[in-house]
C-alpha cells in the first residue's frame, strides 16, 4: 500500500517534525510519501491562503495517482481542495478535518476543536457545518500560536493545548478533544496524559492527521473510494495557466 500525504504549503527549511509522524504511525507494509507544494502559501490560516493552496494541491494529487499511490491525504485540518481533488482523481482522497470530526462524533456526544489562532475559529465552524456536525460541535478554542511557530517549538504548545482542552471540557461540555491543526501531530499523547493528571482520563484526544492516515489505510483495505456520482469528473474544456492539470 502506498499513501501520498500532500502538505498544502511550500517547504521552507527542513521538513517539520509533524510530517515525520505519518511514516512513524503507518502500519508495516504501508509506504507513506509526503510532498509539498511548488506554489502556494507557507501556512494556511485563512480562506485566502487555502484558496492559493488548492491549484497545486490538485496537481500533486494527479501526480500521486499517476505514480501509483493508493490514496491521498490532504495534510491540513481545513481540508483544502477536498471536493475538487475528489473530482479529478479516482483514488480515495482523505481530509483530516472531515475524518477527525466524524470520528469525534462517533466517540462522544459533543466535541471541541483546539486550534492555533482565533482567526481560524470561524473557518472550522464552517467546516463542521459543511460536514453536518454543527450540532455536535461544543466549541472551537485557540492557543494563539501561529502554525509556523508551532512547528518551531512544539513542546511549548503542550501546556496551552492542555489548558484549552480543560476549558472545553469544563465550560463547553466537550466529551472529545480534536486538534485543530495537523501541525500538532505527535502531541496528542502528551495532552491526554495531562488530562489524566488533571482528573479527566475519559476524554479522548484526536490527532487529525494520524486519524486520516488510519482511515486511508482502512479505505484502501476495503477497496473503497469516493462516489463518482457525488464527485463526477469535470468536463474537458480549455484551461489556461494551470500546467499539470
């Protein structure tokens, strides 16, 4: 099995630690390749930056399918270009946001998302609404740490993540905590351990990127993919300025 993880951002400097979590979590026999964009934003913290990321994300997904990948994961909680990519390829396309929110709704009655910046709160509420889960969303909270700063000093983010998770449980009546950024990959165990220490051992903490990886493995095993009745192939017509599509 081969899964391509598309990080919908440009790579600046060494690969961030969060992307290494995919290969570490993949089961034996599952090859994970992480690719970055050639054109796009350095991080996605707005609808504007998400829109800029979509064209090259589509190109990278087409290349992954042509190269023999069995599934594609869009490595961002906002699932940039999820529907568009599903129209263009036949292999499964997995969004961490969609996957983790539905998983949270199966694990508890209400879930809260803890993300990086307050500016992302309305965007994540929209995603929950789009996925039919607004009634299950207890809250969206933020630690006020930009994505790029999160990658540079991951250990320092554990405490604010824990504090916001506790507030979500105590004040928002959340049963499950979902990380609101795939750059938080690998921090769920530390936050869960903190919840146990603070008296909340029964609140699961979901890492959206790793949830997407395990979902992708299962979908490939089951020989399933998205319905082309829902995501039909776009009609052929002139397309200017988008090589690779």
